C-alpha cells in the first residue's frame, strides 16, 4: 500500500484519502496505517481540505518524490518480468480486463 500510494501521488498529488484508496486499490483502513508510516518517514504530508474540514488531502513531499524515483525502476523491472513472453495485444487486453474488474468491484462517488 505504501508504494502504490507513492505511485499514485507521483501522478495525482494532493488527492483526497478516499480517492487515493480507490486508485491504490486498498481498503481505506489499511491505507490509513500505510499513510501513518509514510508521514512518519517524511514521504507524504496530510492537509485538511480547504473546502471541507472533514476531508484530508495527501501530498508527496520532496523526500517522497526522491524515494519514488529510486524505487520505480525496480517496480518497472518486476512489471516487465511479469509480462515476459506476452505480446502487446494480449497484454493490453489483459490490463483492460483487470481495469474493468476493478471498476466493477470498487464503488466510488467520484
């Protein structure tokens, strides 16, 4: 959950925790614990939403961006290894199917 959170925040920084949970494909309670560790390590920061004091946004810190940049090549390597020997069309169809499945099981209001 921590690495997935860093990956999501590297693309969409400053999103609400509930949105981050959906994009990182993790339960909000699990994400909360992961964010506690990321905050403690100085990789992300939480801020109260400017328009809704009940909501919290999460931002990647400079240290978090550096950590993500160091870890991303290893993630990309693992991703490439997973799809070794699988053609582009088959990979694309597989990923599209997974996205559809995620949309089917992850209900959200945004």
